[in-house]
């Protein structure tokens, strides 16, 4: 079964990096400012950015994908550790939710509880996956937080992804989270405001496109997500954000081209440029409506040079 949050022991070589002894000025790196916490015992300050890991392969395995995403959170942290802190005074790391075996639903609930705790404290939780089954856990945490304060305002789910992840088969997998969210919204009489940017026509069956249309999903294919389309996409996102009170941003790293992001379950033959993904992420962060975000599908087993880890770390850094 899933274990709750476990801050990484100090003995593990995750948060460490270069020390520029003797250099002038501010030489701090993220490993110098990280604060490993157990959020069940102490809440981070309001406005803090808090990392959470979702060490899980169960959803990818159920979806017939390539195993290894459970190792993603630690690998991304290692890539983050040596980045310069600049104006980041403190980075909080609340540890990992770990899925044992096939206990996916237990792990997703544990993640939901962890995300809710951070939101209740006024923090911005940034979740490092794990397969894209992470989205069902993250969203449940956001929804539980909003329900507790009586907030039924609209929430935009903005997914940067080559896949809709609207599969209807159950039990849940890495391919079902947004269909699960759609069903939960319907049961609660809430709108399902889902936008998927970066969809690959060659990575989704006709039935998935039909499901997206049936749910009134806003989607943009990868061919319309290149650098030359950026202004139009940002304007489109602005229009979507204007209609909601909150934004949940979820990034499946397989939206990036395979040469940029090789370490995923389903590498993209075409993909969306890193410059576009980073610009959208930054734009959403600056909207003032971002409540939580996650990065999914990074698999270090298929990233021997660590290039994908550095890409994921850069995106996580931009969220900080």
C-alpha cells in the first residue's frame, strides 16, 4: 500500500551540489536553500512553493507503458539541486508519496491529502511524478481544498500533453485521469473545464478524439503549437483563464520532442518545442490564478545522459 509523505533522509545524495568557496557575491544554489519538511507536523508559510513527489509506476504499468517513472521525482530533485537560487530564499520539499505495488488508488488518495494540506496552508504545491495518473491525485487534493472552503468557482485544467488521457476503461491508469475528473465533475454538478494543448493525432485513436468532443474539451494539436503559433496560443489561454477563478496546470513531459525529452513512456516523434512549453508555463504562473501544478511521466531509465532530467528541472524551476 502507499506510504505517506516521507522526507528524504539527509544521508541520501539528492540535495547536494557545487560549493563556490571563495567566489564573490551570492553563490547559493537550491541545495543551499532547501528545507525538507514533514507537512503533517509543520505547515509551510503562506505563499511558499512546496515540492511533492509521486513515486509511482502503477498507472503506467496498467496502461502498458514503460516502467521507471517512480524514479522520476528523485532524479528531478537531483537536477534541481545544483541550479542557482537567485531570488529563491527557501524551497520546501515535503517528500514523496510512494505507491507500493499496484496500490494506485491508495497512493492517489495519499497524494490528494498531501496536496490539500499544502493548499490549506496557503502554499503552492508542485508535484513531481510519476506517471500521469498523478493528475487524478493532484486534482482531488485541489478539489478537496476548494470544497472545504465552499468554493465552487470554475477551475481550468490546462494539460500540456501529446495525449488526451481520456480513456474510459477502469480501473484507472496513466491514460484515464481526465476522464475520471470529468466523471467526478458530473457527479458534483461542476463544470469540466479541460484544455489539452499539444495533442498528437498519431498518438490518440479516433475514439479519444470523439470522447474529447463529447466532453467539449478545448484542444490544440501539436502542429499548431510551434514557435510561430505562440502568440495565438497565449491569447487563447488568456481567454480560457479569464473565465475561471483557478488554474491547475499539468505537464506530461512526453509533449516535448523525443530528442529533448527521451526519458518518457511514449517519446514524441514531433512534439512541441521547449520554448513554447516554457513560455506557456511562465504565462500561466504570472496569471495569479495558478493553484497547483505537476510534471508527469519523467522516466530516468530511458535518459542515460540525464538530459531529460535537466529539462524537467528547468520547467520545475520556472514554477518556483
